[in-house]
C-alpha cells in the first residue's frame, strides 16, 4: 500500500475514533476505566521493576494518569514527563504536579527549570494514542512526536500504550516510521504484543 493512501486511511480512522469517544466517554466511565487501567499497569512486573518511568499528562479523551503519577512517586521511581521541543519530545524529571504547566496545545508539560533527563535512561514509557490494534500498532494524533521518540529509546525500555477498550480497531494502517508497542493496557485486559512483555 502506498504511503499516501496509508496516511489517508489513518486520517479516516482518527476521525472515526474521535467521534466515537465523544459519544461514549462520560466522566464517570473515564474515571472508572482509568482506575482499572492503573491497577493492571501497577500490578505488572515491568512496572514494578522499572526505576525510571516516562508518563504523560492525559487529555480528557484519554485514560487519566494522575494516580499512576502518585503511585510512581510513592514507589520512589524517577518520573519523567515530555515537553514538545520543535519537532521532537524532550523528557524532564517531575517531582510534583506543580512542576507542570499548559503548553500551546493545552497539554501539561514540565516547566522551565525542571531537570532534563536522557531518553536512554527510560525503563518504561507510557504512550497515549487515538487507537490501537492487537499487533501493537498505535494510531497517534498525526504529529509523529512519539514515533520519533520511540525510535531513540534503549532496547530495554518497555513501551506501553494506555487505551480504552472501544479504541481498538481490527487493523491500524501503518507507515514505515510507525513504532510498535510492547503492551497495550485497557480497562478490560492486558494485551502482550511482543515477547519482551
């Protein structure tokens, strides 16, 4: 399949899932599902073994990551959050929620003054998205920030996508630069997509 047609199909999938989210996602359902996702994640050995974890600040259409941040700090993990830097993500150590501020996309990211960390130090990275399939393919928002970031990770880093179950598609149309996930966690199940997980 040509790259251009693959890109167009991904755009259709994004529109479909965004409209589906608007129709299905009530605040209470989002919070209940987020609690279940957090429990599955924090019960998994890769989470328990990780010392440096990269989180993200969730949008209203994504699983809430607030409890994950709290549990990571309680477990004495080093917690990193991404900041958009031109065309890529840089990661910074965040010790408390007050270290985050809204960026131009209205997403919380580390304030100036937070200490930058090496992407090679990450043991586990949580990745948002619009949709996923059971082969570990992820449909992002189309800007490519996470795909560029994932290509630079250490081979030991575990890549985990957090999603609601309704975001599953039979097949995500991919392009050569797209990076796969090792695990997908929804409120209903944990899906292993590689032998590393």
